[in-house]
C-alpha cells in the first residue's frame, strides 16, 4: 500500500524505538486498577486483624501477616476503611486539609484501599498531593557517580563536581565487585572536597554494603530491596523479617538507610500473582513502614521499562511516590534508569516529581556521561545540566542543582583527586599518578582516562581491608597531607553516627552539618504562599546560568 509521508517521518522519530505492550493482567502487565486486584476490606477481632483485603487470616501470606501485625493502626483502621475512597482522595488533594490530618489516616488504609483512593486522581491532582504530602519541606536531589573502569581518580573528581553543583546524596556502584571499597572511599573523599555534609553510598551485595558502612566508607544505604509477592522474596532468600533485621543493623550503627522497591519488579521477575503493579508496590510500602525504616527509594527504579510499556504506567509511578508520602516515608522518587529514546517523554516523566518537589527528585541523576553510568544510565546526565538548570530558571523551581563556573569546577575536581591521591598513598593503595590527576581534572568521562592495573588495585584493596582500615585512617591521611578542610568534613560525617540526627525521616545535611529533616523542616504546605518557596538568595543563584548575559554585554 502507498504510505503517507507523514507516517514515514513519524517512524523515524526516537520514540519509535521504545517498547510498548497492551495490558496483560494475568502476567501482572497492568499498571493500575487490575481486574484481579483485591477489593479493600478489613476486620479486627480481639485486637488482631483477621481479614485483610478479602483474605482470612489463615490465608495470609508473609506480607499480609507482616502488614497486619506491624503496619496498620488498629485504633483507626475500621473507621478509615468505612470512608468513601473518593472522599479520602478529596482530602488528600484539598489544600484546606492539612498534611498532619491526612498522615493520620494513612495507616488506616489497607494496600488495596490506598490503591483505590489514588486511582481516583489524575496526575495533576497527584502532583498537588505530592506538594503537600512530602515529608521534608525543602526538596533535594541525589546523583549517580560511577564509571566503566571503576577508576578512583575519576570517581573522586566527579563526586567533587557533583557536590559543588548541589547534590545532597551520591550513589556509586561497581563494574567489578571487588572494586567496591575503593569506589566507596573515592566518592566519599571527592564529595567532602566539593561540599561538607554530602551523604554517599555504594550499592553492592548487602553484607559488603553493611561492612563498608560500619568501616566509615559510606554514610547511608538504600539498595535493600523489598518485593510485593511472597515468591519474589523467597527467590531472594529474604522475608520481611530478615529485611527488618538488616535495617536495624544499620540503625544501630547510626547509619541512615532506606529500602528500595518499585512498580514492575514482580512482573519482571515473573511472580506478579496476576495483580497490578501499583497494588504490589503498595504492599512493599506498607511493609517498609511496618519495619520502621525511615524512607524508600521508589518510582519503578530499575524496572521502569515494564510500567513504561503499558498504559498509565508513568501515572502509576507518580502514584507509588504519593503512597510513600501518605505513609510519611522519605521518598527518593526515581527518575534514574533511562527508559525511553524520546527526550520529550523522559522530560515529561521527570516533571511530575520536579514540579511539586520530592525529598529527592532523582534517586539517580547521572553526574557522569550515561556511557559511564553503571546503573544502566539515567533519564538525565551531565550533558543535560544546562537544560535542567534552565528548567529551574524558567519555572522558578528548586530541583536541587545550582549553576557553577567552569573555573570553580576545574579547581574542585583537581583538589578532589589530589586529596584521594594522598589517601591512597597513606592507606597502602596503588598510587594515583599525576597523569591520572591531570586527566581526571579535565575529563568528560572514562574514555579520557588511562587504564589502571586491575590486579594491583585488587591486591591493594584486599590488603587495605585486612589491615582493618576505617574512616579514621582516611581522616588522618587527609590531615597529614594538608587537606585539613576535607579531613574535617569527613570526620564530621563520621561523628554524625553518634549524634543520630540523620536517622530522622528525610534527613540531609547543610554544609555546616546541620541536619535538615522532617522534624525541623516539616512540610507545611497549605496552598499559595505557604510551604516551600525559593528564597531570594537561591533565586539569584538559579537565575545566573552561565549563558545568560547582562544587557550591556549584548552589544559587544
């Protein structure tokens, strides 16, 4: 048949390379309002829940039991469940109903009930609710700092720059698992060079992740995954109780942590039990709350290709963020792994968290070029900085980043690598050469870096660990070689484990190590003129993007 030239041109557009599929509820490939989702119900007898979302207690799986015994508020659950779901949705969106009131009935809704409630909202209403319901008043941002070569010099430089640009949290991971301690130390030193108080983590196997935190190589953790069906938990050799034990191990050492979950994971792993992605995610969130964990990384995360392929999938991602906030959890709201070839689509997906603000708009803005992002890329990377800063300027929104000067970036990158060079020398790691310092200072990514001797790096890492090296030795090394300010920042971060202030919900630090959390920076949005507003001081910074000219420069 003769083809329309307009359709032929459309087929050349990047979005034509995305994957889309029609709903398949039996396999869990339905984002919201699945036909097999349970109807909301609850019954309490003798101080115990004996029915939950259509199941009798003897039919409960491990998640039902955990949620019934540890999450739901027995004093209110029957009253809240009796309320009309549409009326509850109205209260959540209504600016005249305060956040505290909404938060009180959050634990009176079962997973099926909360999914039914948010199902009454369109995305604009959900965004209004997110603006009111996020825990911390001030929005923030988190980034990924990784590279294909696990190159320590480049990690330190990229972390230093990311801190200067405004990121409050940074996450690294590895190409080769044995590099984990080196990567963790590298971004910790780099971040504290760029700005004191930045929190860092290294996402690897849970035992190693905990050990690095206890040694002082990291400041928080979030890759502690929970799932919405029993079989996926079993396949991971986990239960809600084992995950709770792990969370308590971090808390007892004064380390901030949050769980990770997200729509689509159960369908991707083949055990969705025929339920919608959002219903299963709601179970994860209620389990997280019951475990006493302060927050969650959610927003589909590494499974975004699954909800992104079905109708209403991106809406479901916003809905899961909102449910986390209804439970008063810190929310690192995704926007990390890339899922589309379309720049229009990735921006649209991001704006739903960017505009109302979340605790962390991204749980992984790529502070490296996407070819170096070992988390399978991100919706935005270093090449998008100017676009992102312009959006903040266009809309007067604080998305967690600030404009920077090229000269300042070069200086801080160089200092971050030199600080790490001194640390490696003192703790017995293979040298970072002057050539590597120079390359990392000006690099765009790992393609600009010389290779390292991987076997020598592994030997050094093993010896360093066997010597019992901790953050204290890193502080001493920094101070010995003239990096007293970085040493002080590093030491202050270690001291916070004793104070425990950043175990509060949604806690971050300012550059003076003052904790900013849902306790002392409580979200009080109640309509226009209330809640978080961009300050005059910050607005002056956000307006000053590098390509904006003064009027007297235009004629030059």
